[in-house]
């Protein structure tokens, strides 16, 4: 028989194409693998806040060690240095940034008649002026009198003070020696905002390096320690962790599987040939993901190590069965090898193919997942498994040397066969175990699942706790509730926000909320600014009224600078967001007013009634906001915690549906392939039992199940079906001595799979470890259960 | 022996007087005396004379000092207000609003407030760090004149005159570069120990 060269050419060409695609692929390891693709509008907002909002760009910095004086000095020097650095837009440490304060004061003073909430038509009547003057005189009498006195001749009605009062902060952190400190005074705290977007992990990484380097430059003693936390730190850490682990896990996995193959084959050529399907599969997988998604996530490569475990099975089946019993033949001829190959193709290959197809069908359901990490895993595995199986079927037979010999592994098979004969004794206990698992899971089904999005977070609990503590120290805990105003433009959003203000003020007055922040507080809409301008009377009228209002208290002649400023304000151009750039008001506005292609969203944080109980009358707030008509703008109440939990539960629901769909597809495939209800049940029952016991095991180990565990359970069925099918085909064909090698090769294949997934279980990335521990445990159970429940006549197991 | 004992006793009894009523009355002596006061309470009346205003602005209330670093000014008229300085934190309460700042945040104002406290605490070092200090009179009737050293404070304050008798402060007068001034007179309600 002439060996066709066409498959080889196709294969090599395919590899080249994969190589080219991979060379041009963009690999990412940022957090986007953990974020959804198709959320609702408020979820989109949540995601864009998570990715690019001001929170995502804020680094919390703690300086500890040495003594309080040194810490405060270092905090000042550090802040001064960071403020010179273009990588950061804002550096807050409690110590005023004199340059920024000067910009703030200039903006506030120059535009006080546009910004002051006290300006309306009444303000410039005799009575209004008299009252405003009286208020300012009262404040002159107060402790701050000395500080506000210089403003008197140009701002006798106190508009700068009015504006400042409106901007006043809710709570200030503790101070120590003039800079922010933790409550116990043991750390200095800074709040640093990077210029780069939160999703630009490269830029965030550079910014963090700057923080380290600048701290090093101002550090006067090694006793001083720097600690960084916050979303940019987490993003960079996560990426580094994923990168690191993908490399380590793949290496360990490859090493283990290679060692296993060496143990089995004891031949370098067989080892290399055995790895060909795996490598081709990996290349095809990466190339496919790159073509479908444009980028390849690091997590996908991490998941990909599982492919090593499964794809290597095919060559194990081929070699173990084609190479066996050769040791008994003194002079193997090419005809004999060809015969055995033909034999393998006609008897074992259909089973391998069916097993591979069930895996592909299982993975296929993941392709539809809204979770990018999972969808990529689906595509990667399908392409990888198809390529690996194809290489096993069409390429390896061409490359097998004529003298291909497998070391005799029959002893192991015989030993396993002997073990198998005692399996009847195991049936009872296993059935009991499954029943116990069903009862346990039934009783505890309420708290098996972790229903919070944080369950998927790659950030460790201790890091999260540390972050929360620093945030609390700064009096800036995560805000959960927001009023959301969506409009076509920034101006429309600000106008609608102003329309919303009386409603929110009322909610504060009745105690439903403790307070709120609003972008309109920092920048009134142009309409409001214009109405303030129109409230300003002619200079002559104003002068007359002022003198009447000031009579007996202030010599109005000395207030001429005031008249000039007010008159100039009548015709000045109203402020727009760009005018606030570089000021602290601009930063606050930027954090709350988010503009994109679809328009602008104003996010108004709502604070709980008191800091102690953190209560909010959600119902009243929801009702009040629903009653606001700000059309054409849209007003809504947003609970970010509920949104993110809902996001997760929709993930979970979707994953449940996809897993069920995948399971049904596997059943359908088996129905078509096996055409026997009895055989289908015999194949599926042990797999279902493996899933149940695996879930029980995870619960007993104290794991809270996440959607990755659920997906792992689908994969137990998809992967485990290979073993069940082999027992099924052995049973059907009443095969003779083949069964011994089948048993041995199944065990090796299983070991390889368990290694591939099992290594993932040790990952510190929850996504990877959840999948690893589920499939690793499940694969062993699937093999054992399939063997124990294979068929009823143990005497049929040949020796 | 008895003669020597008597002279020792005399010396012991007279020694505090020596420092206080001796010929060389100086800042150190006054500060040492003031440092003995741990709690001081009083009422104050403050008048501010501001150029463009036709009448001085008057306010009044209570003052409380507790060693080492608590100073409280409770204004009752014309509008209730309180200023509490505790360590470096200054808390201002007014119109139902409360605001806390660090003295370091406002170097100009901070120096001023801190100087009053350092006089009450008898902290000569802190006082001389911020001001040129001149003293006149005797312990029974003294006057401190403070001229700010820091440029920021110089813009707001030309000089401060503090008058007192023994361990009591009677008045604080702040004169600004534009000749506006404020005078606070203090009446002690409790005699220091």
C-alpha cells in the first residue's frame, strides 16, 4: 500500500498558517476576560466604570514605618514629586497642592457670579444685597474673619463663600502633621489618580513603577515602607499572576504528561510523535481564538493546558493498541504494521472519534457564553481537539516507523483487570455514596452557590480587605447607590441633573438619604449660568441699590470694584466642562459626568443616611426618582451591588442553560452514534454519578460553587464520555486480548487528563482553579465509575 | 547650724520670687510662669476695626484653654460659633455645619492660632519659631509684641500685642498691614492655681 503524502502537505501548510496567525496575535491578560460582553445599559455603565471610571484609575497609597514626622515629611515630598509627573492627574495627601489650589481659587473667584448658587433676581435687590452684606459681616466677626476680609471690596455679598460652602466635603480623613493618616496614626495615606485609563494595563503598570521609583527617590530611611492598593494595582497584579501562572502551569503540565508518555513509550520517537497532536492542537486552538475574537486572553492559554491532558489521549490509544504484542513478533514487517493500523482504524478509531466529538459538542456550548474567558476556551478546545484528533488519525500513521514497538504494558493491564474483577464489591458503596451525595446536595442546595460577582474576582480576599480598610480610612468607601441621568449632551445631562436636585434635597430633608453629590454642583448648566447673568442689573441700578443696602454699615464708594466685577460677569462666556480642566472641580466633574459616543451620563452618588448604620430608604428613593420627568433626559436609580450581582446571576443562568444544552447535545450525539437506549444509559449513568459525587466532594471541601464549577461539570461529561465509550465498545465487540491494553491505555489517558486539569487546581486564579479541581476530580471518578458499572459479567474481562 | 538652716529656708522660700520679681524680667521668665497654668477659662469681647466698615464688628463668648494643646473659642454673639483647636486639628462649627481642617493646611492662619496657644502653654520655642518676640514691663504688668517671621503671615499680620498680668492674659490685639485691627479683651472667670 502506497503511503499518500497529501495529508502531510495539508498538515504542514496548516501549521504554517497557524504560525502566521499566532505571530500577529495580540495577547491580553487584563481583567476584560472577567467582564461581560452584552450587559444592560446600567451594567454597561458599571463595566465602563470598572474599566475606565475615575475609581479604576485611583491608587491608594499607604506609607508606614519610621515615625509620624518622617512619614508626614515623606508624604509631602512624595506628593510634590508625583505632581510633577505627567502620569498622574491628581495627587491628594491632605496637604494642599498650592498650584492646584491657586487654579481652583482663580476659577472660583473669576466666575463667582456664574457659579454661586445664591445668585438669582432677588440677590441684587436692596433687600437681597442687605441680607448678603449682613451675612458677610457676620462671617467677618467669626474666626475666619481675617481670612475672608481681603475679599470684601470685590465680593461683599460673599459669592465665593457661597460656592465654597456648596462644594464642602462630607468627611475628611484624619490628619497627622498636616497630611492624611490612618485613624490610629500609624500610616500616611495618599490618593493618586493616574492619567491613563483603567483598562490600559500597560500604562497602569508604568504608573505603578513611577510610584515605586518616586517613593525610592524621596525615601530618607529604609524603615519607611510603601504600600499600594486599588484597581490599577489589582489589574496589574492579576495580569502578572495570569502571565506567570500560564507559563508555570503549562510547563508543569507538559513536564508531567511528557514524563508519563516516557514511562509508557520508553522511546524518544514515540514520545515526539505522541506530542505532535498536542502541539498541533495548541497551535490550531490559539490561531482559531485569534481569528474569532481578535485577541487571545491569558486565561484562555491557562485553560489550554487542559488540552494537553486530553489531546495526548488519542495518541496513547493509537500507540498502545497498534504497538502492542509486537514484542512477541521477532521480525515485524511493514504489512503487519499496516494491518494493525487498519485494524485500529476500523475498531478503535470510531470510539476515539465519538469520544472526541462528545468533547467538542460539550465545549461548543461554551462558545455562546457571554463570558469572554469561557467563549475563548470553547473555541480553543474545539479547534484544538479537532486538530489533535485529525493529526492522530491521518498524520501519525504516516510517520510511525515500520519497526514501531511499544513496551509490553500487559502486566499493568492484567493487574488492572484483576482489580476490575472485584468491582462488584464496589457497586454497593458507590451507589450509597451517590445517594448520600444527592441527599446532601438536596439539603444544602440553597448555599452551595456563591452568587456574587466577586466570586470570580482574581483578587485575593486579604487584598480586598486591605483595600476596603484604606478606603474607609479615607472616608471614601465604595459607593453603591447612584442616581443616573442619561442625556444626549453634557449640557442636557447637567440641566436634567439640576431638575433632579430639588427631589434629592427633599430626600435628604426627610432622611431617606444622608446626602448626595452632583456634577451640577461643580459646573452649573449653561442655561443656569445664563439665568444668573440675566439676574444682574445695570451698573447704575446696582450702585444705587448697593448704597441703599449698605447704608450705615459699609461705605459703598469703596465697593466700586464689586460693581465692576458684577457688570463684567453679565457678558462673560458661560463655563463649559473644558474650562474646569486642571482644577479639583474638574476632577470631581470628570468622575461624575461620563460622556461617550451615545451621549452623556451623570452619575450622582447617593450616601446613606448616617455613616454608622449605612441605611437608605431604597424604596422611597426609587419611587422619588421614578417620578422625575427630565425628558428628553432619562433618570434612573442604580444599585451597583445589585447590578453586579444580577450580572453574575445572569452569567450563572446562562452557564446553566449552556451546560444543560451541552449535556443534551452530548445525549443526542450518543443517541445517533450508539442507537441503543441501554448503551446510552450505560455510558451516561456513570458520568452523571461522577458529576454528582464531584459536586458533593467540592461542597464537603467547603468550596462555594461558581459558574466555573458548573462548566467544569459539563466538561466531566464531555471528557469522561471517552472512558465510558471504551468500556461500551469493548463490551459490544466482546473483544479479546485488546481489552487488557485498552484498560492500560485508558488508565494512562486518564492520568494525562487528570494531570492537565489537576495542575490548574493549584492556580491562585479562581477561574482556573475552579475548573481544574472540578474536572480533575471528576475525570478520575468518571473512569472508576465507568469501569465499575461497565457490564455485568466480570468473567468476560479477559486475562 | 541654726543660722545656716534659716538661711537655707529663706533661700528656698525666696527662690521662686527671685526669678519672678527680679530685675531681669524676660520672655523666658514669663513663659515659665505661663507654663504653670493648666486650665484657664474666661470670657472675651472682640472688636474688629475694618477700614471700609463704618462701625467696628463686635463679638463675644467664652475661651477655654487646657494644657497642653486644647484651645476653645465659643462665640455666642452675634451668631453662635465654635472654634476648637485640639492638637493640629481645628474644628469650626457654624450654622449647623462642622468643618475640620489641619492647621498645616492653612499656614498663615495656623501660625496665628498656634501662637496664642503657645503663649498659653508657655512654649517659648514654638513662639520664637514663628515670631520676633519683644517683652516690656514686669510680671505684674507685661506686654508681648510679636512680629511674624513667615512671609505668608506677614501679609496678613503686621504685629500682635498681648497684654497680661502675672499668669493671666488680658488682651490680644492683632494689627494688620492695612492698619485694620482686632482687639480681644479677656476676663478670667476662674483664678489659675
